[in-house]
């Protein structure tokens, strides 16, 4: 049996359900899994990102199956007039990790951020999903570690 190669492309409105499903999977493995996930709210947010020129929703597809995604947006910090890009989700299904899928998605995000005029990317391995491995990969891609991410459950 021949495995289909991965196709890397921007998501469209018809991809919103698949991206939302992947976000739900991501959420279930993340440190935020105790915070209820609302599929409709997430779907609306993904749809907004797909249609917003200041956002990026890119995916790695094997046929009709979404195996990884990066979702990010641009913003102007309150202390500047320069655009910065940040990602909300950078997730690859476990069976596709360890290869180039995550690298290619992050490079798509970096190229997009540069193309829309961002002067910096803010990202991190903060989901609690193999964070040390993700951070090491980001450093190999030229990102500089700064600070620490912490959380505290209140309920």
C-alpha cells in the first residue's frame, strides 16, 4: 500500500470542521483539558481566522485527513506601531511527529509572518504536550527561549 504524501496548504472555509476537530484533539492532550471545550465556539473562531487576512490557518493533509496545523495571527503591541505574529496552536498528531511535519508548518507560519510585515514571532511549547521536545525543536529553528510559562487550576 502506498502512503499519500502530505500536502501543506492554507485552510479554507470548508476545512473549518476538520481544523476544529484537530483543535479539540490538541485541547484534550493539553494542560487546559480540564477547561471545557466548546466545539461551536472553537469552530466560529477558526472560521474567523480563515477569513481574516491578519490570521493564518495552515494544515498538513494526507488525502482528506488533517494531520497537523498551525494557527496564528498578527497584532500590534500596545507599546509599538510594528506588527508582531503569534501562534495559538501548533499541533501535529502523534503518529506524524518526529519527521518534518511540524517543521514545515512552523516555516509556513514564519514565511507568512514575514510576508505580512511582522517584525517578530512569539511562540512557545506551552501546551504541556512534550513541551521539552517542542522547545528544543523551536530552538533548532532559530527561536530564542525567554521566560517561563506557568498555570494554576482554580477549580
